[in-house]
C-alpha cells in the first residue's frame, strides 16, 4: 500500500511541477488540446496500471478484501473521471474504443 501511495504522490508532484512547461508549449488552441489529450491518455494508462497492480496485490494476499474494495473503487472512479475528460475533449473514435477500466475480479 505504501508504494502505491508514494507513486500517487510523486505523480501529483510531477504533474504540478510540469504545469508551467505544459502550458508554455501549448501556445495555440489546437496544440493545447493535443497536449491535454496526450496528458490524459498517459494518465489513463497510469491509472489502468495502478488498477492492475492493486488487483495483483489483492491476489497475492497483500491486501484484505475490504482494503481492496475501497482502493479499487477509488482508482476506478479516478479512471472514469479521466475518461470523461477525454470525452469532453472530443477524442478520436479509434482512441475511445475499449476505453474502460480493467474488469474487476
């Protein structure tokens, strides 16, 4: 659980620190949307990875059923928020296909 917490905190710190760089590169509207879409796609993949790691921790007995359910719901809710943000940007149909969090066990 601690490694996941550290990874989450580091991710937030990197996101906050890189904000000026991301905004500086996105001078035009189209570029800004492309950069935002790329960031959301990366966040989606990272969130899916977190969900898979959480499932592995549960299967290997590192997490109790209750802890797993709580953390799994939170991660899936975050993944859904990311997917909604991608939809709001008007993502490509090719990218949108199969954009659902990994299935729960």
